[in-house]
């Protein structure tokens, strides 16, 4: 039987793309993982989550295990509303949808907003899984470069003006990670945030603000686009993956009510009531601000260890952006194909993600690589940079 003959045209087109996760290197054991955008293992609150499960089941018995789940599910929504309000985003229950991680939020946004003709604007480079998701819906993109201050909004404006003048379709939305971006670690400046919102208004497109790292500032988190938005154009996506545990799969979209209703139509009860009530119980019993403070301090120290190792050990031709939060440093090694270098790096015992995977046009990312300082221990980070520097030094000879 030919299974594919039964597929919809949309699915047939999507299956022509590379399989999801193809970028993920197959990491040998004992390799220092500067590739992993995961929280540090010791910062995942496994014992606290275990205690939350015990407390939940002791108090509510079978209730959290049913379709409708525990009353604490509503509480999770309130806890997330409170976190959003802390950052200047006051949203009602009807303006918030809890999703299976930020990834499902990205998919639901794409699902309600994109058809084959739709144009998506995004940053170059950008989060590769978002790229994979959008490619399931459309083949039309505008890629705008990121510099040390985030998305170059002047280049976006130029592109929009040209498209308008030439009668080309304008983007339905711009997908951006304005704060501690994946992969570059950069943060969009206040002026550019303002400019971006003005462009969205004058060229009539939506903004998908992916804020997965927004609370992980080394000093202070900037104002979100959503909190600056006066027209309801920003769909704000968040996640507890980077600040609690990715395996809990808890994310959300905060947006104007009609967008949330449309997404809910497709999400229905494809939920994880037990994970939601467990998370609500966990949040009830911890001081989240204290936890955030500890995470910020730890990642700030790990980042500093990585940057000073880069400064001390790498040849002077190698450059990087200095992150103000998040998980990542973005490094450029002029004249080196980082995808080719990876096999040698892994043989030496260090892994990273080659820059090309974060670009629609992969040739653009050839000389870049993404290093994550979140997962490995500080001394491993320094050792990993030493190993990379040795390879880069040898390549330069
Ligand atoms: C920018 C960005 N958005 C979303 C996600 C996915 O988050 P979640 O685990 O909540 O699906 C990640 C994870 O790496 C990310 O870097």
C-alpha cells in the first residue's frame, strides 16, 4: 500500500523538507555538551517536583488523573498570569492559552495564521525548530539579519517598503526572539522595539514574540514587545522549560482573545492535566523569584567563564557577541566551515551546533557556531573551549 497517496497536499509538501531535528549532532558519550540548549542538570528541581506529585496525589487522590483534572489547572493559569503581570503584561484568562511547551505555541500560531501563500518574516539566524515548524505551512520567507543589537529593523523597513512598492505580499507575521535570542544571545534595543511595533502597525503585520529566555537576565529583563503593544498585534509566547524543566512541556501564548479562541479550537483537550496540576503544586510551594535569582546568578557565572575562556584561549580572529542573559554565545570563526569542523571537535570531545542550521539560507551560517553555557559545568566549559581553540589554531596554520 502506498501510504503517501493518502496524504494531503499540504503534508506531501511538508514531507519534502528535511526531517525535524536533523541538525542535532549524534553526540558521543563523554563529549562536553556545548551544543545543548538545556537547563543545567543540577538546576532541574527533580526532588521538588517529586514532592509536588506526592502532595498533589495525597490531597486530591485520583482527581488530577482524570480528563478534566485537578482544580489546580486553573491555578496554573493564574500563576502564569501573575508572572506575566510582573513584566507589565496584564492578560485575562481568555487571553491566555497553556500549551505543550513554547513549541506547540509556535505550531498553533502557524496553524491559525499561515496558508501556502502566506509570507513569514524572521530573524537570520533564528531558532531552528521554529524554522522547521513554519516550513510545514509555507515556503515564503523574508529573512532579516540580526546584529549585536538584535533584529536590524532598518533593514526590515527597507524590505517592507520595497515589497510594497513592487506589489509583493507583505508578511502575515514576524517571528522574533527579541530577548536573549537563540542562537545569538542578543537583545533587541528599546529603540528597535519601538521601531518594530511602528512597522507592524504601518505595514499591518503581527508580531510573534518568543520570550523563552526572557526571565533569564543577568541584570534586568527589558520591556517585552507585548507590554509595549497598544494595538493587540503581539502574540507573546513563553515557557517554563528554561526556568523549571523542559520535560514538563509547559508553555503558553498570551494574545488578543480572538487569536486565543482560534488556537483553542485546535488544541481542545490535547493537554496534559497531570503535568499542569503538578506544575501548579510545585509553583505553589516555591519562591519563584528566589529560584529565578539563583538561575540568573548561575548562568551569569557560567557565561562569564565561557567568555573569559574564549578571550584567553581563542585566536584573535575569532569573535562573539556578549549575551546579557539566556543560554547562548554566538561565535564567528572567519574562514572556517563549522559544520565540517564538528566531526573533529567531537573526536576531541566537545560538541556545538554549527551556525548554518539557524539560517534559512544555510550558506550564511558557515563561519558561525552556537555555544551553550547552560548545560555543561564551568570547568567543562573551559575545557571545551580549550579543545575548540586547539582545533581552530591548527586549522589556521
Ligand atoms: C527560542 C525558543 N523558543 C522555544 C523553545 C522551546 O521551548 P519549549 O521547551 O517550551 O517547547 C526553545 C527551546 O530551545 C527556544 O530556544
